[in-house]
């Protein structure tokens, strides 16, 4: 269960755990499998060096801001009067809206279909990059509260259905209309 909602005497407490980000190192090594095999024919000594380099790049990519940003567990309380997060109370009247965002999908669109001449294939590395990016997009939704013009992340690292469920639950408690 990605999140739990516990009934309190005057509202609900949400305990939300982010989904796991996709593993990059294995996908990169798999994408480099054929080039590594070809390199083995040329020089067996270079294979472990290049393999270690690819694994190092995968590790650095996985520690980048797109992978680690907005991936923290959160706990907050929602009452009909407002939202309490990190010992700070946000009054219902000061909350402009509750919104779902995806920080990974914001800047780059990955087309589902690529139009190209039929005798050309997609390179393995590019295909792996698109696959990793799509997997990351699928677990990077967050629910933000906008108060006084400032977005505040309530829950992050979610799938789209989980994000909509959290948004719906919060909106019902606050008696906000979902558009």
C-alpha cells in the first residue's frame, strides 16, 4: 500500500511512502552488452574497464536530482480547517489549490511512437534511455498544496493513480471541488 490514511478525532493523518525509482545500472549494462561483447573481440583488458565506467555512470545518473528529488516519505494531517505539515498549520482559507505535478515529465516529452524509415532501428542505448525515463516518469508524481503563491509538496514519488487518490482524499476532507 503506497499510503495509509488513519482517522483522527478531528480529521485524518496521511502516511505516504514513495515508490522505488527504476534501477539504472542494470539497464545501462544490458544496453552496453553487445558493444562490450564486440570490445571483447578487440581487447579483453578493456572490457572490465569499460564495464566499470558504464556502472559508474549508471550510479551517478541514479544519484542525480531527477532520481532523488521529491522521493521522501511524508506524514501530514488534514482536517476540515486545513493541513498540518511538519508542525506548521496551513489554514484552509490560505490554500489556493491542491494539484498533481510530475517534475520529470515537465521538461521533456517522450513520444510513444517514433517515425523513421523502416530499415533503421533505434540504437540500444537510446532505447534504454527512453525506457528508463518512462519508468521514472511513472513513479514521479507528487501532490502539491499551493498556499500564498508557494507550492509545498505534500506527497511525492507516487504513481499517477496513487497521486489522484491522495488528491481526492484531501479534497474531500477540505471540501474542495476537484476540477
